[in-house]
C-alpha cells in the first residue's frame, strides 16, 4: 500500500538586505549603522518555496536594537533595488 504524505510549512523568515545604513535612531538619538531587514511569511511544499507574502521592511538600530518600519519604496532606495 502506498501512503502519500504532504509536507507543508508556513513560517516567518527574515533576510538582511543591507548592513551599514546610517540614520538617526528615533529611540536612542544616535547616528549609527542600521541593518535593513526584510521580514516575510512563506509557504513551502516539500521544502520547496511555493509562495511569499506579507513583506515588511525594518531598519534595526545597531546600538539599542530599535526596529523602525519603513515602506518598500524607502527600502528599495536604501539598498539600491535589491
């Protein structure tokens, strides 16, 4: 008898797009390098990416760790369209 099992996973993923984005942190007030981070949810079937959605972009302060949400247009401008 053949049993067919479907492996499906839905998970939040994080990808660092840029490491050295210099901006003033609104929380600590310092001009420090920020990380530009893309956070998204993805669906995978048998460990193969099937779909990504709910993309969000954040600038994370290198000193205090404060995450500031930015638009996708701002993120594209900061990382050169990557």
